[in-house]
């Protein structure tokens, strides 16, 4: 019985772990040109300062992801990273609201707080499949190039 309680406690604490958060700017050699950046922002209707873009990057393999922005579900679908680009999906969010990311495949979720979201235009989310499926979130004001 004691082993069961300890095991249950371990599973509970493990499932409550937070993703690794980084605040970073990408180096000049890997960011997009102003013209390309403006095309992407126009295409996603994200030029206004209340919008940020979430980039799901690598290692997603047919993972069911749900994104809630405030009280609305804005994305609920399977994503897969393009191995040649390292990009799976791009989603526009209202950065004045909290965002909840749920990996339905792992039954794991974490929040992106509006306080951080409002200060950054681009939020990159990477899954570390070979490191216990941990997530890394990188906040940046530089749009990374995918090619």
C-alpha cells in the first residue's frame, strides 16, 4: 500500500511539471527579413500589438493539441512537424489573455500568462520527445526563419 501511495504521488508531481521557459532573441542570421515578416503578419492578420504568434516547432508526430485563448478554444487538431523545416503549426493569439496549451496525447497542459505574452510577438513551443516529452517555450520579438 505504501508503494502505491508513493507511486501515485510521484505520478501526480510529474504531471504537474511546468515547461522550461526561455526569453531569447534569435541571431540575425536566422531571422526573417522585414518584407517576409510583414507578409506573414499580414497573412495571419497579426500586425496589431494585441496579437502574438505561437509557433509549434519540432518534434510533433501526429500529436493532438488544444489551444485555448481566454475562454475560447482557437485550435484543436493533430499536428505533425515538417522534418525539413522543423515547423508544425502557427497560431495567432490575443496576447491580452492567458493561453492554455493542452497536449491531449499526453494529458498534459500548461499556461502561457498574458503578462509574458503581451511583451513578445513570437512564442515558439518545442516538444522534447526524447527528454520525457518535456516542452520548451521560447518568447522572442524576432521572427525565426524556417527553411
